[in-house]
């Protein structure tokens, strides 16, 4: 049975080329990235800073719906980019050895270098991250196509692993900065799923997709000092922030899309 998406012998060269490209896609994209850093503390392994960033945009691209059920093995070449600010966690520590009726003395802290602007001295420290990765990898996917020559329902599952990556990391804490490049491999991967409907006589298709990329470990060029949760120092009778050194963050980026396609 002939496939309407496949070129026929009498088609012109232009028609064959357009059919091979599939169609023109316009899609709406939304995404969420979560970044966490963890370190060994007195209480064990703990998350010392975290942050989230949302993205939204549009996709204009060529897209060809799958026409047959079966496995496929696509190579992976791509680029990942994420700018995000992560921060520690606010703590509300009680007053020690306070007698009845005693408490904290109210105070207003200001910054003399910025016209006396009031400062929140309990605000967690923020770390500005710029994460970049160019990667090559290998994937495996499965297409499932149901329907007739005129109307098709299709779905796809795909997963891949990044075999080699060239990464750039930039970490800023106030005026301090650590940045650099490094080569890594087998530290990240991705997975995706999509479902769609193609109406071939009308030259139209719609699809919805969900995908995520996971970077299990995004190493820093060198360890960066973070602040962990406060612990009580019995000798000094005060709470103290633990100093820890973090050498990497983990990144989970999720993206979902809905789009329409004009088939050639």
C-alpha cells in the first residue's frame, strides 16, 4: 500500500524534496529547570542550595510525522544552556539562654554604600550559575502508527545518553567568580514522548510532546564554598553556619510543547 508521505515516481523533484521534509511546524513551548547542589554535612548528605527557572517560547521548524511502526536509532547532537540563580535556605533561630520576658533587640540594618537602603541580614546567600553543554550521544526510539492512509494516530517514545560533552560553568557569588571548561561523558541523558494526529488529505497534523534532560552531575572547575544549615556550638553557646565545599550541581530540565503542522 502506498504511503502518501512517500514520493511517487512521477512526482517532480521539488515535490519529492518537500515531501521528504515532511511539513512546517509552529509550536508553543513551556519549560521548567530545577538546579540543586548538595554536600556532606554533620547531619549527612544534604541539599545546601536550590533554584528553579521557567521558560516559554515558540518553535518554528520542519517536522515529519512518523509513517511506520518500529524502532529507530537516532544520533544525538545538541546544545544545553541554562542561566539560573540558586540560593540557600532561610533559618529562624531562637534566642539562647534568654530569661523570662527577654528576647531579641529590634534593629534596622542599612547599607551605607547604597544610600542607606535597608538590608535583610537573614537573606540566604545567592549563587548565580551559567551552565553550557555541547554534546554528542546516541538514542533509541519507538514509533507506533495506527490508522489509514488518510488519517493516522502516531506516538513516539525516545531515550538517549550523552556520550561526550564539552561543558562551560560559571559560578558567581557577589564579587567572587569560578569558571572554566571541561570534557565529560556519560553524565547526562534525556527522554521524550509525543502523541499526534495526522490528516493527510488536508495536509494537517497536530502533536503534543513532553521531554526532559537530566544532568546527574554538572561539575564546577574547582570546589566552591557554600553555607549549609546552622548547628549549635555548645562550647560557644551559639548557632553557627556550617561551611561546606560543593563541586557540582544536578540539573533537571523539563519541556512540553503543543504544535500544528502544515504537511507538504
